[in-house]
């Protein structure tokens, strides 16, 4: 009885690891389907004729057209969704193992692998969050540096394009003041 439960626990732990891998949707063909397509292409290429230069160029063109595109990094939303699925799966596995132990069907040590997996996953999440924060900080600093350089370049360009106007000092005209102490008589 206990060995059967142990095997079921191992299968459940591996299912938590393998099911997300099976459910992952890749844009390119992977695994067996890629192998089958390659085998079909190889059987079509087998002929009894000797290949010519034109055939080699066509094969080269076909190979470059069917080359797999480089894989892009998953977006932030996809990474967060994957983290949530793993956390939820490990949490459900841990709770299930605790419930099975509480009912007395299995010994206590059956809960050790799920608890260790959950603890390890949570510690990795903690490290991942720190790395995400550091990356966001670095990106924000880089954006601020680029904005400051753009402002500085705009100010320099505006200073170079500015027209310099020379200001002439204002010469005061001498105006007759009737109330001045040294009055002059006009005409005399």
C-alpha cells in the first residue's frame, strides 16, 4: 500500500514538472513532428540521378527559406503566468499530500518532496523578483540617461542655432531742465 502511494507521489511530482512542458506552445515544430518532417524531406531528396549545380542551388535556397527563426524571449506577462502556474501546482500538490497524510493513508515523509519543491520554488521566486527589480532599475536609469542626453543635445543645438544680437549701450541725450541748478539762458 505504501509503495503504491510512494509511486503515485513520484508520478504527481513529475506531472507538476512535465505537464507545463507539454502544454507550452512553441511557434516552431519541435520533437517528434520536427523529426517526421525531416525524414519526409530526406526521402524526397533521394534520387538515382547525379545532382547538378542547379539542384545544389535550389537545395540551398530551400534550406535558407526553411531555417528556423531565432526564438524570442518570452514576454513579462508569459513569465509571470508561468510562475503563477508553477506556484499553484506546487501548492496544490503540497496541500494534497498534507491531506492524504492527515487521513492516515500514507506516512508523514510522503509530504517531504512536495514541501521541498515548494520551498525551493519560493526561494527561486524571491531571487527572480530581486533580479526583476534590479533589471527595472537599470532600465529606468538607462532611460533617464538617454532623456538627459537628448535634453543636453537639444540645448546645445538650440545654442548653436541662436542668433547673437549685439547690444549697443544707450547714449543719454542732454535735455534742458528748467529746474536744474546751473540754468542756462537760451540765446544768451
